[in-house]
């Protein structure tokens, strides 16, 4: 069975096999978000962030990008090897037109993986915040006017004596 | 300071927003990390100058 990550075999793959890395990327993104959502006590929101030394690191974005880069690591390693080989190794044959096409196919596959990952990411975030109703940037943007109205009403209420709270 | 509860899932936690015109005061208590009125003592993401997403996973 051909390795779908090898550039020189991409041209031999059918459309079904080419879709495997994309489906795998979407599966990783959804699976990660599902596991993170299951751990409700840790970070239930798709845009959760971790405070590291005063800097907020968006866990979802960071891990998502990390996961996609990990999926791209194998073809990148192949690219690095092909870049270094003619420079540090023995002379090799000149690149062929088929090789260039295979490289372009590999680059296009990487772009599609990133696009599918970003789309999955956005769809998952939209699902949790707009359909389920978890708080977050999207949910807040949609209901912002209503929340501001609640705050305005709360400001008109009398304060608890000495507490400064409504 | 105003707390708005948008999701109450019982033992699965409560979620919502906190509006605060000043800086939230940390308590040092891991179970109630911020001095916030209402049932959402854990602030998670700062959405803008006054708004935070908040939750309570202790129910």
C-alpha cells in the first residue's frame, strides 16, 4: 500500500486515499475538543486559555496548530531531506517535471489540511457557543446587547450596605 | 460587578459571564479564586475590558 505522505506516491493515489489525511486532521481536531470539553473542570471552552507567567496562552489554538504541524512533520522532513541531499550528499539526478508536480501536490495537501483544520475548529467553536450556549467570544458577540441591558438594569438596583455589590 | 448565569448544568457545572468595572480581586482560594458575586467564582477568559467568561465546576 502506498504511503500517502510520500510526495512521489501522491500521484498514484485515488481521490479516496487523498482524502484520508484531511479526514484524519478533522478527526484529531474534533477528538481533541471532545476530550477537552469532557474535562469540564479544566477548560470547558473552545477558546480557553492558560495563564503562564501572566501571558494567556490559547490552549485550543496552540494545541490545534501543534497537532496540524505534527501531521505535517513527515512531509516536511521529506522536504528537508530533499533540500539537504543535493547540498551535502553526492550528486543526484536533476528534478523532473513529475517530481515538481508531486511537490506541488504535497504543498496543496498541506494547505488543504490547514483549511480543513481551521474550518473544523471554527465549526466546533460555533456549535458549542451558538447552539449549546457555552460562554465565549462568539456567544458574547451575539448576545452582547442583551448582557449590556442586564448590567444597566443591575446598576439601577440598590447596593448592599457596605459591600458595594448589587 | 454583575454575574450573568447562562448555563446551569448542575453537577456538570455552571457557566456565564462576569461584568466588572474594576480589576477582579484574587482570593488565593483554589476553589473560589476570585471575589465575585453569584455562583461563578472562576474567571476564565477576558473578553474585553469589563467582561469575563466565568464558571463554577464545584456543584
